[in-house]
C-alpha cells in the first residue's frame, strides 16, 4: 500500500438538528484510544465529551467540550451503568464509544437499556461474544484452518505436568478472556518456564477459578491487522508491527510501525471477521513462530490502544466508527502511509524498568541490549503518543501523571525496603 491520501469520513455531525449538547461521548478517557478518538472526531466537527473513572489526559484536550468522572466499573458496575444512563440523559450524545474491556462488560450487561437512548459503537452481542471469548475464537480459527500456538485449556485440578508436556517449554498461561469481571486488574499473559512456576500462578488469588489456556510460547514478530467491517463490506484495512510491548511478553503496544499487511495475516483476519460477521473496528493479533508462520493470538472487538498509528498513517478509524454507529454513510479508506513509527514513552519507560529488573528470558533481552534498544529508539524519528503541537495539554497531563505515579511508586518502595532500587 503506497503513500496516499485518505478521505476523512467527516462525521457529518447532525449538531444542528440534534437537541443534545454532545454528538459523541467517549468513555475510558484515560486510555490512548479515547484521546485519539476525541481529537479526530472533534477536529472533524463533532461535539465530543470524554468520561472515565479517573482524571484523564483527554479531559484536557481542546476538542473535549464536556468531561466527567464515573464510578469504578470494577467495584460498582451497577453504579457505573446508572451513571452512563444519567450521562446519556444529560448530554444526549448520538453515539457512545467505549474502549476498555471492563467498561464494555458492564455495557454488555445493560445494553438494551442503554441502546434505547444512544447508539453504542460496538458489534452486536452475538458477534462480540465470539471475539471476547478466546475459546470460541480458537474453535472458529481451527475450523477455518487459521494456525494457533499449541494450546490446552487448564481446568481446576488438571495435571500441570501433562499440560506443559503437550505445549512444550517455555509456555504462556493466559485467561480465556482479556477481562475477568470483578478483577481489580487485568490478568496479563505470563511466561512459565516449569511446572512449579505454573502451579504458583494458578494459586494466585486473582487467577483461581478463572478459565485459562496454556500455550506454546511463539517468539517471533507481532503483527496486528485492523479491519473495519460493516454492512457486509470491509471499509478499511491496516497493519502494524509492534516492536515492544508492556508488559514485555505482550500487552499494550509501545513502539510500533505501520506496514503493508502481509497476505497470510490479512487473509486469515478477513476470513475470521467475515465468518463472525464482526462489525465495527476489530484488531486481529498474530505472533509469528520462529519459522515465520503467523499464529493467531486473539481478536479485540474494540478500538486498539495503538489507534493513533492508524490515524496518523491516514485512516480515520474513529470517524468510521462514529458514522457506522450513527447509521450514516461510510467511505472506503483507500491507502495509508507505511513506515510511520509511533512510540509510547510512558510504556517504554515501564518496559525498560521491567526488563532491567528481570533475568533475561523469553521476551526479556539482556540488560545491555534492552538499554541499547531504548536509547537507539530515542534517537530515531518517531511520533509520540499524546504529543501533538495543536493539542498540547493532554501530553503535559500524561507526563505529570506518569511522574507522580513514578514518585509514588518510588516512595512506597523506599518506605517498604528502607530505600534502594525497587
Ligand atoms: N503463546 C504465546 N506466545 C508468545 N507470545 C504470546 C503468546 N500468547 C500471548 N502472547 C503475547 O502476549 C500478548 C497478549 O496476549 P493475548 O492473547 O493478546 O491476550 P490479552 O491481550 O487478552 O491479554 C500477545 O499480543 C502476544 O504478544
Ligand atoms: Mg491482546
């Protein structure tokens, strides 16, 4: 896909005909996806509000007209749902855009009530269910011949040694769903190097009773395909390679680059999305094994945290999402710029701290190599998440929040250990 200009699908904001004070309410505003959506939609003329459980960089964006705090969807899911209803009644947005697996779970539980008042930028429930549950995604992938890492599901009381023998070492253990309801924190995939380590993880409070899968660790390139599918047609295709993630095994993309989608991953992604009929934005994640064969990781049926890369490369995913949810006409994205690099500095600092503090192993390079990569990439030109000259306050807020968290972390560690490195 060569350089080219993509037509922005203007939100054609119906502000004049609409009585509400907002056109779109972006939830999970502390995430990068929300900020980028707010900017893209605001710039295109929509009246945007941003909301979250905590103060967020997006609240400072010049494109955000209204912002507000919501209850915690983990501790008080019903209060969160009630607050969403109140928000919708107060501002009358046409569309609600959630971007976090946790808020999406609450919305799913209260969907019909909410949908009587506002369009939700999510695929219909039957489609979402297949993408959110890895067991269903994997079963579909198998039926379509899309390769997966060797996988076994871990049942309570299962034979850990047998499971490890089946997938091989090192292995990766992860929840069947990215978001486990009632958990304070997202359970991240973990590498295990042996049976005792796996047993220890299975005994952790947050992991007990959670449906898990054990997989062969595949250590190659991470490629993700983003698709926008609606009304029987794919309106946009995009691919990124992620060079680093936080946590280091895999999580949120830190340093990534727009690439021409490779045929193998693109074909598999399109088949999966079409088979599910998965409407709206979806991210199909792959990791290659050491021979270069792509293995499906999962499908995320919501905006990627990395979305700014696609937007900067020229595809207006937030505009598509808004227009689709509002039932308006869509424009097909033609091309985008490849070779655009973006870096999330806060994530990279965390990555550096994690890799310097751990013994080398799968996805943990030796300290010298980690430092070298961090420094080399600090010298290479790239875009930075949050940072645009035309809307500087979110970046300032994010830096301040990172610094504060860093100091608090350091302070707590110093108190706990009487000083020194945490
Ligand atoms: N079997 C595996 N081998 C190597 N890396 C993996 C494996 N499973 C997951 N990862 C890494 O961890 C990331 C998170 O795993 P994923 O399946 O996407 O779960 P989730 O995002 O729901 O936590 C992946 O994007 C990938 O980079
Ligand atoms: Mg993932």
